[in-house]
């Protein structure tokens, strides 16, 4: 087993102390956070020993920097979500490790943290979504840009291709990026990733939302289930989030969960 898939052994006492968080977190809310390379500390003191060892084995600098950016963003989002201080000492207690299927999982002091997360990055920006544990969750960040002529034909369903045909030519780069990003989010939420044929999920664009977010749905054509989600443009990028349950539009990750806000 790869070192980055070896999870810390549970500690019963610590597990009990963290279990109280479960009653505080709202399973129907999703939080997001973006960070850039400028936000990431130059030193590695915020990484755990296992994470530092994993980073040290990366041979390509760009991959290592992208990985650090994603881990930093995920840790900051998780620490805020759990109402923990965001200092380096706290961040090093929190490990973001890859599960056997490649999905990121968070561990605090060696035990599973009571939250689900998903990470994406593009062009020097990382995007992380966090929600209560047990919620199927996927997010994606894509730069809006023209694609190769055969891109949609290779990866989109017939229904999605028909949607593109109806769109004005000026709108197609955004629409292609949106459909692709929603597919990636859904396949992450299903914990299959791009190992699965992207034509096995179909994106449905629904009504506009609010707070800049628009609703969408992704139909899993293999298992006949629907994943609701949200999308929005942010600068030259599209952000998408899909979940296993209907949720309110994602909230900025620096705000506490609703259960904690209601107690304030």
C-alpha cells in the first residue's frame, strides 16, 4: 500500500472527543474556500510528518507546488469548518490523505475528522469544498477556455451535444467548461473520478440560483441516481459542486456552520 493511503490508527479517546462535532455540523450545508500560491507558506511546518515525507518524494516541482496549494487550501477550509485556529501548529495536526480510491480524507490527531472534503486546482488557484461527514461531495475548478474541436464529441453525451448545438458560438467555451466541470465534480462525489467514462453521467442545467450560484443536476446513467449541485463563474474560472443531497448554495468557508451561528 502506498504511504499516502495508510491512515493513522484510530484513538478511542480522541475519537470520542471529536464526536461532539457531529451534532454541531449541518449536513445540508456546503462550504468553499479558494487560495492561491501567494497564500501558501514557504516552509512546510504546517504539514504533518507523513505529508512532508510524501511531498519530498515528488520529483516534479510543479506537481509538488500544486499538491501543497491543494493541501493548504483544504486544511484552512477544514480548520475553519471545525472552528479550530488556523495556525501552523493546528494545521500540522490535520492530515489530508488519499484514500485507496484517490479521494482526499481528513484526519485530526490521527482519527477521521467529522467532515467530507473535495479539492481541485487550476492555473495557480485551489478550490476546496467541505461538508458534514457522510455527504457525497465533489468539487471542481476549471479555467474557461476554448477546447479542441473533438473534445465534446469524445466526452459528452448526445443530450449534452444537443445543448451545445443550441448555444451561440460565443457561449460555447463557457458551456463546454461548465459541463466538463460538473462531470468531474459528480465523478468525484461518486468516488470514481476519471477512471469512469464521462459519458456515463449527464449534466442537466436547471434554474438560476442566488448569491452568484446557479443550480444544476448530474444524472448517473449507470446507477440511475441524480446528484444535485451548484455552479458559478469566478473571474476566468468556473466552480462546480455536486452532492448526494439537495443543499443550499455553497457558503464561503470562513463562515461557521449554521448550527454554530444559531448558537451565537
